[in-house]
C-alpha cells in the first residue's frame, strides 16, 4: 500500500505538470494516443519475454516522435494524427496478442492499471523518472511556457521551438507509460486532462494553476487508491471518477457565480 | 550609423513574388514607418528580418552582421506582432507574459518598472485574456521592451484597437524613440500617424518605391497620391 501511494502521488504530480502543457498546446488526446501505441509495445514485450514496460517506453517515444514529424512534414491536423496513432497502436497490439495466444492477466493489468501490485523496483523507476522530468521542466520552464503560449514570438526571442516541441513529446511519452501502471492504457488521458481543465478555471497565473492541478490530481489519486482498497475495487475507475467529481463540482461553483470569471 | 541593412531582398512564393529586390538602410535612432497596401509584403519583410522566413535571396544585416550567420542579433530586438494569437483562457497573468520576454531571471525588478512606464502595473495579476485589445498590446510592448532592446519592430500593432488606446500607444512610441533613443521600425496603414511620428518612411508594394525622410514623402503630393492609389486598387481588388 505504501508503495502504491508513493508511486501514485509521483505519477499524479508528473501527469498534471506534463498534461498542463499538452492541454494548453491542444494536444489533450495526445496522451491517449501514446498510451494506445504503448499497448503495442506492451504486447511486444510480453511476446518477446522482455519486461513489457521497457518495450512500451521504446514504442511510445518512437511513435510520439514519428507522429510529430509526420504532422509537421505532411501538414496533417493534430486530431487526425492522434487518430492514426491511437488506432495503429491498438491494432499492432491486437495482432501481436493474436500470435501470443490471446489476452492474459498481464494484458488486463496494463489496460486498467495495477498500482496496488507495484514493486520496489517499479517505485524507484517511477520516482526517478518523475524527478528527472520535473527538473528538466524547471530548468527549461521559460522556454517551454513561452513556446506553448505563442510559438512565433518564442522563435523570435531565440528559443529553439522545434527542439522544445520534441522534448515535450518525448517527456509525454515517458509520462504516459509511467502512468499506465496507475490507471491503465484506457483511462490515461483522464490523468493528463481533467485536473488541468479544472485548475484552469481557478488559477490566475501559470504557477498557481499548476499547483492547483497537482493538488487535485494528488487528492484524486490518494483518495482513489484508499477507497478502492477498502471497497476492493479497481483504483483506476475510482481515481478518474473522483477527478470528474472535482471538475463537476467546479462547474457547479462557477455556474452559481461563486468563482471569479476565468 | 546604420543598424539595419537590407540588400536586394527577394522572396518567391509558389504563385507570387512577395518581395522584389528591396534595399534600404535604417540608422540608429530612426523612427521608420513602413507603409503599403495589404499584400505589399510588409509582414514577409518582417518575417525575413526576424528569422521566421529564411528562404530569401539577398542579405539582411543587423548591427553589421548577416543574420544568416548567427541568431545573436535577436537579443537586441523587441518585437510586437500584429495581433498575438493565444488561447483566451491561457492561465498566464500580465506579469507572466512580460516575464516571458526576460532573458535574465535576475532582471525581475525590470518588469515592475516597465509595467509602470506603460500604465499597466495595476493589471499585473490579471489574466492576459481578460484584458481589452489596447491593454493587451501594451502588455506585448512591455514584453518587447523588458530586455532593453536597441530596436523595436512592430507589425501593424494597432489593428482592431480603440482610438483612445491608439493615441496612448503612439505617445509611448514617441517617448521610446525621442527619450530612450530606441530605433523603431513600424508598419502601419495610418498615414496621419506615420506623418506625425516617423522621421523616415518606406513605401512598399512588393518593391520599394520610396525610402527617405517622411517630410519629403508627405510634402510630395504625387508620392502620397501614388501610395493612396495603390492602396485603393488593392482595396478594390479584394472587394
């Protein structure tokens, strides 16, 4: 349980920070697309007898970088490129699963998350990746924020916008596969998107919004894990429903005019 | 002393020649108004000068150096685009936006100074999307000025803004040029404003058909009429 909570908190913080940049860049479903492509990587790892998360990391990062390149080069719209990535990943996964003899308990745990089964090694990996990505974001905060706000002006100020874009996509790839252990492939975008959409309604400035998003995300994850443990149900659904509850509550507060106009 | 040199600048797009053999020099302290109808190539010219478009023939020099060899010249430039595009709900305050322009985090006091200079200090904790067009443009000027640029480049910065804000905006530009000696390169459709503010004028319509002192341009009825005709033709062509 302790490992689950520690890992869950780290993943919550990581997803809300990386997810904030994705949401503001209008890449809300990008996390979903990478998660679906990671499914192909997981299936490949299971078939090859390699630790599936490693192949998932590899496939996710490569898919994310390729689709970004294709989108830029062939001028395909963001939502279309997400649809391509999303369906390719699942399709490849299904074909590989077909060769390996069908669905197993391992496949289900990747589809729906298995944070309560997280090992010591997994926890160390999650904490390390979270720490590294957060440090990178802190060091390059101005460049990432500026290029998210307005790419053209960021370029004129000397920021290498293309490199920053690839960095964001790379970090998103790692974050997605890390988070798959908590909520699974099917619900990953909830962790990226919902706390941020909620926080944007509250926060004035960027740092304030990020802190609020992290708080909502951590609350949903901790409460979700504890409630699901007590009720003996899957944490993923509980976490996402709590997150949606916070969003719904915020919308209610806003409708009642109790929130300043944002 | 020249601070910007454009020599034989030509830009081809697949269907059209956007700029044709444009050459001019901007000296330190100049206030240059670039005028021309829609489609004249003003934004293309700025894109090339700012490194956003590198597919051109000819040379562009800032501070004596060809911009194709190094991007360092951008450190000496402040840029205010026509109408900055951003999400209305983007969670950044006025302070956050101006801070984006800071290259050196130790210059944070400069933000307060600039906000006060432009009469937007009391808006510093408001979200950028909540402000009026005129207020937003002052924020983007503040962002452009926060690094003490030697050159300020503005691409039709008052399009769609209320008249009161425009007057305030022009008085700010006048002060920046006359008191702080910032070189200003500014594209505009407002001939009256260019006449009042700019000491040099460049008339652009894919080629440069005048560059010189604004007094000379505005005292020559034939030149002013030629620009006005070109503008009218462009207006009628599009309608």
